[in-house]
């Protein structure tokens, strides 16, 4: 019995000592960052660095992946147009923009008025015309099929077709018959108004202008003049009108002077 108790006490002491040594070893391992239960574990600081490196590498891969899936630049112009560079030193100032709400033919006429001053290629015309588009017109252009525009003629045709609804109503020669001289309107003011109307008619027969104006004028010497011998061009008609405008204004000046004299006389 005594021997059994002695052995039990000895085993208890041995277990205590082993447990104590294990705790001490764990504390020392914890200070060094190594667990005694995992001898293959490495320095946590180094492990953290490696994890950061892996994260950074993953970020780079993700960034590269995002860059790789960006949409490829597309253009309605063919590669022939895109590959041609604009001539050096060519700067066309004050090009008006077209937003899709105006008359497309007006925009084209103004565009040519600016660009025809320069010796540039068809491809350059296309690229410059593209810079004048904004808002609805730019949206329309960007939605055109890729590489569907090979020259300026195609671009202008597509442009006019798209915005033809905005074209102004074209006046005819019949419109000129509505430009009547008003009562009390001077010959100068009427001729100016009639000339402005003539320029609004795209295809007018100038041989008809004298007859139309003669019909629209109020009775007077100029009306009688063009009824007798009609000028056959707008320039000749305006030149004849200028002569009678001076006569009318001279007569008006004399009449105004006489009225003023009569008023002064009546005040005496």
C-alpha cells in the first residue's frame, strides 16, 4: 500500500513538472512568434508581408483585367480616313456647331464657306466636319455603323437625310408677289425689303423681277419707269431704283423745308 502511494505521488510530480515545462516553452515560443504546437509555422511578420504581396499581385491582375476588357475605339470613318493626318498649320477658326436642331443645308453652306479657303483632302474635310457636331448630331454620328463612311459625299448625304426634317421651307417666285409696298412706305425701304425677299428664293428668274415689282409698287414715277422699259437683271433693277429713290428723297426734303417755312410763318 505504501509503495503504491509512493508511485502515485511520483507520477503526479512528474506530470506537474512536464506541464510546467510545457507552459514555459509555450510562453517563450509566443514571444518569438512561434507556436510550440506547430513547429512548421513561420514568423507571422514575414507571413503578413507575403499576404500583402499576394494582395498587391491580385490587384494588379484585376486592374490589368479591367484594362483588357475596355471597349475598343470604333468610328464610322474607314481606316483610310482615320489614318490620314491633318495638314500642319491648318487652323479653321469660328466653325459653327450643329446640334441637330437647325437647317442641315445652312450648316453645310457655312462649313464650305470656311473650309474652301484651304487646300485640304477629302479625308481632312470629313474629320473637320465631325468637329462641328454637338448634342443630338454628335450622338447620331457616334451611333453610325463602324467604318460605314468612306468619303465626304457619303457623310454629307447621311447628314442631310438624318436632319432633313429641320430644313427650311423653300420659297418660290410666287412668294415675291406677296411683298407689296405699304401705304406711306418709302421707296428705299420697300426696295430693301423686296431685295431681301429675292435672296430668300433659291431659284428665281431675274427676268421676272421687274414685272413683279411693278405690280407690287404703289403708283409713282418708278412704277411707270419699269413698266415702260423693264430691267432684265436684279442689278439693273436696283440701279434704276436708286435713281428714283434719290428723286423721292430730294422731293421729300424740299417738301419738309416748305412745311417748316409755313409753320414758322404761321407762328409770326
